[in-house]
């Protein structure tokens, strides 16, 4: 039994390394397509032996330092093992889009925000999404 447990742990370690490499290889394209500019991306392992959740990735964005922390969970490892790359890719993109929507969340969360601050946040997010759509339409039409 101890040899089997060690082999299973070694296999999981290799799978984790491969998942982290995939995330590392994938996120630059997402950052580029979302026009996020120069950001520092950190990948963190949030795999838990006791956690039972369907969370694949979550993300923390620290605007002041342009730092994005992408955390992967048990479900990400499971999906990677099952080779469900489309779902993983779509979920990773979703997490990076939170960088664009974060100003809205921050402003909405603050109870003492002025109407002008909310309008500015909405306009900032709207313009960012508009740029993405305009770039995609140009690409399609060229």
C-alpha cells in the first residue's frame, strides 16, 4: 500500500505541474486579447484534501500593483485530468475578465460612492468591452 500511495502522490504532483504549465502558457494570450496591458500574474495552488466544491479557478486582482493572482482548485485538476480543455480555457478567460469588471464591483461595494463615481466606473468597463468588440469586428471584417 505505501508504494501505491507514493505513486499516486507522484502522479498528482506531475499532473499539478502540467496544469500549472498549461495555465502559464495560456494566460498571456488571454491578457493580450483582453488588452490588460502589463500585469504580473501569479499562479497559486488551492487544492485541498477536504474541500468539496465545483470552483475551478478564482482570481484576486490588486489594481495598485497590476497583480493578478490566479488560484486553481480541485475541480481544475479534475478537468485537466479529464482533458476538458475547452471548459478550462473558458473558465480561465472568465476569471481574467474580472480584471475588467473589478472597478464596477469596487465602486458598487462602497456605500458612500457618488453617482459620478459609479458612472465613471460603468463607462470605464463599457469602453474596455467596446474596444474588445471593435477589435474582434475589425478582425472578422478584414
